[in-house]
C-alpha cells in the first residue's frame, strides 16, 4: 500500500492544479482560502509540490478562526468575570435558590470562558483572521 500524505493548497494555487473528478484523496475547502487534500499518494504530492510553489504537506487539517487571538482572550475574561458575578448575585440576593441554578448559572459562562481561552492559543495548525 502506498504511503499517503495530507496537502495544503493555497487559494492562489487552486486554479492551477490538475484536479479532476478522479483525483486521489479527499478535498475540503478551508475557511480563509485554500484547499485541504487528505490521503494523496506521495508520488502525486511530490509532483504537485514541484510544479506549484506554496503547496506543502501538513500533519492535520488547518483550523481558521474568525477573529484575532486578542478578541478571544477578552471575550474569555468577560465570560469568566460573568461566572463569578453569577455566584455573587446568587449568594447575596437573599432568596432560596434551587441547586440547579447554583450549578448551571456559573457553569455556562465559565465553560464559555474556558472554550474561548482555548481558541485564543496560536497552535501551528490555526490561522487567525486579520
């Protein structure tokens, strides 16, 4: 069995590639431009890379983010502050609150804050807008 690799084809090179209906691999467009080709035989990948500068092998599918990392960081901080504020409001409102409100109230903004903080990390496979 031939060895297979994954390729990233930039948007400016896509019209130049001789991709037909019978092209090897699985294609998927990438947000922000370009095409991700999965499962291309090494011999075909070497030919494409030699003929088209900018085509290169990658280890995993690239992820594109809508905003810059700082936007995700600020949004994360706001969500985490909101989670703390929910706990404070529940503690001082003077009413008997159900247990699910104590668990779910701060958990939702805290989970959103952690997810946004993770999105702000510039991993090698992540491309940010801007």
